[in-house]
């Protein structure tokens, strides 16, 4: 495996780990914050829909994936064998 692919795999693993950690921390923190502030979880409208379903996670992870693609120009995937092989003079 080339260094480029290993670096990308490490980046994917780091980003997905941090996203999972952030999700877990934010969920617990937000629950405590709402309880201590005496606020109720929204039950109507868009906020109620997002609070009662998992769509907020889909939106959040989708935005992060889109940002990664835009930031890297779509170059986080594997390279073709022709791109990895050194140029050979015929």
C-alpha cells in the first residue's frame, strides 16, 4: 500500500472516530443542558421532527462528508495502478 493510501485511511479513521466521539458528547451534554435550563425538547415543527428522529444525524454526517469531499477535491479514494506505477520509457 502506498503512503498516500495509508495516510487517507488514517484520515478517514480519525475523522469517523472524532465524529462518533463528538456525537456521544453532544448528545449527553445537550440533554443535561436542556434539563438544567428547564427547557423542554421540541415536539412540533421541524425542530420536533429532528428531535424525535435520527434525521439530524443523517444531515450532520452528510454535511461533514460533503465538506471532506470539497476540501480534498474528491482525492481521498484509492489511486489507479497506472498513477502509482513509475513512468516507463518504451
